[in-house]
């Protein structure tokens, strides 16, 4: 795990209302670069989940491109009573993922997640990752 990305994930847990878990996934490799969860746990997200998110972003992006809409930058899923937010980072090769309680306000949560995106992109650039 990359220390600067892990630090940003921990800050996201503190900043985003109702957040349980935060991760950064390399969409090309389908692997986590950083993962943090709060003391109450968030679902255990293994490599299968990283691969799933990679496929969701790349598959949905292909469908949107075919429809003339370009690559979407955000995904939201409600799974097992929890909100799962995915935000594509610049360059399209990495994504920020945040898991929240089902009660989290969608608009406020998206705003809180987006407020942290520049810090994640800076951390990726500082760690030698392509952004």
C-alpha cells in the first residue's frame, strides 16, 4: 500500500459523513493501491472487489462511449444496505472508492468525496503513478 494514498483514505473516512471504507484501485491491474476502513468495519473488500470495480468502470465506459456519452466519471451502487461511491480520477486509470451507510445524503456525500479528489491525484502523481 502506498503511504500517501493510505493517508488520504484515512482523511476521507474522517471527512465523508457515514463513510465506512475508502480505497484507491488501479483499474488496469484490478488491484488496490490503498485501503482503509473505520473501526466499525466496512465490508472486507478483497481483490475480487477491486477487479469488479475495474470492470464496472471500464465496461460502463465502453457502453457510454458507444452511446456517444464518453467515459463516465462516477458510479453509485447500493449493495447490502450500504452506499458504494466510485469516482474516476484524472487519466482514467485509477478510481477512488468510498463505502458509506445507506442513510448518507447522496448530494453531500458526492460533494465531500469530490473535495478530496485533488489530494488523491497529487498523491498518485507523487507516488509515480500515472494520473
